């Protein structure tokens, strides 16, 4: 009855933790990968205005021009993106799904840095692609040497996620430039997942789309504007690829949600710097609270830390944390290794302090 392609799929480890959270009376929830602030009021009002004025029907498949043009202009002005073709998608997940379906033939080799976002692995397998993981432990840096040593004659796509979920590591600007040169030499397409691009704290951010034309630059509104449930994303890239993705979207997602597109136009005018500064303070608070007891890399972006477990496996450690009402994600959800765990600091300072206390008490038990 069930198609063979589903054999390799398991329920997301993140969703399992979400389910557990419902059973704990007062959980210390450091598992959630979404902002703890709400959508700014100006954006909400624009969405309501769009709905009440009747903007509730399908839009054109590639998205309304006033939004796509504004997103493209921002990408060019702020990050130097060189491609001119754009489409709006149902979140970055929608963009990645369309891109993989359009680009991957069975047997194509896709280079994926490990750790990786959970959906990359399963979507690539769904399309019949072969994954070659690029081991970035222990510093989680995607370096030119690591990329170069992973390339084979079957390599077709390099996936970049910077800032990274789950590690929070941001690709160094010089590394991005050199990786683009390698990709050009070996005729690789780069797919750059930049959903956390606004959340960069201590370094300058460079996009591969600035240096290499054969790049699909994926971004969205979920993290930057807390619009996670509104499913609004974008992808900029070579015209030939974007046209094929638009063609496929006609038969799948149809279009990104209409009201969210109108609200997205307004969102791009909102200054989110105070939210980003708040996350930088939370990053420092959690990092400083754990660094003496845990091996961890100080993240330069996103809102995650990826510490090494002090004993046992990641799942054993996460299970013990649940006994203390603390919800974290085992690192093997995002990796081929089982030595780390992910925590999100997208939470109140009170919750973060409770989490730090539990984690430090657990490290003493070792």
C-alpha cells in the first residue's frame, strides 16, 4: 500500500520532542526552532487588511510582483546577489523541495555538510539522490579543503546552510569566496539556505549568491519576522532553474499564501534590529553559562548551540534531560554522529536560566 520511497523516513526527532512537551506540566523547552517573539503588529495589521479587503484568492504562481521585486532588490542591495530571477515559495522548505525535485536525478551526488538541517537528508533521498556528508567536526566550519576533498565525478550540488541550524556557525567570508571558486571549477550548483541570514552577531555575512551565478539563494520570513506558520519564502537563482521550479509549483504548492505575501511587503520595511540584539544577549547568556562545563563552539548566528554531551550518547543524555523537565534535541537528528545535542536559546531569560541550571547539574553527575 505505502510507496517504497517512504521506507527511509522516520518521524522527525524534533516532532517527538514537541509531543513530549505536551505531557510535561512546566517544561524547560529549549527544543523549539522558532522565534519566541510574536509577529510585529504592523505585519499582522497588513495581513488582516489583505484578508478583509478580499485578497484571499490564488496569486500568480511565482508570487505577486510587489513582493518579489522588493525581496530581490533587498538581496541585491544588502548582499550583492547577482542573479535576477526570483519566485516566492511556501517557506524555504517549499523552495528546497521544488529545487531538489527539479535538479536531482537518481544517483546524483549531493554534498551536505554534517551537521545538517534535518529535512535535507530526507528530501534528497526522496528524490533518489546520493548524499555525501562533509564532516565538519569539531569546529563545524565548512572549509574549502573539506569541500574539495569530498568532490567526486558524480557530485552535482553543494548544500550550504549559513548561519547553520543546528550549530549556529556562520561561514567565513573568505571560505565562501574560495568555495565558490571550487564550485565553478567543478561545475557544482550551490544551494544556499539563508533562512537565518538576519541573525548574525559577531562577523560579516557573505552569500555565495554574490560570487557565483550558479547559486540558488533561499530565504524566508519565518525566522526573521516570526512568521513560521505563514509559510512564506523565496528563491533567487539562474533563470532556467527558476522557470522549472515555477512550472512544478503550479502543480504542487500552487502559490505562497496570498495574505502572507501582502504582509511580506510590509515586513521588509520593519526594523528587526532590537530582536536580533536580544538574541545576541541570549546567546552570550547561555554560552557563558555552559562553557565551563561543556565543550561547545560559540555560535555567531541563528539561535542554537550544539554542545557535546558529557557522557553516553546524545539520545541517552536527552532522555535524562527529559526526566528533569528539560527538552533538548539529540544531535543525531541533525548528524551522522551521536555525540552532541541542540538547544535553542529562542526562549525567555527565565527559561534559559532554568535550562542552564539543569544542564550544569547534569554535567556534575558525570
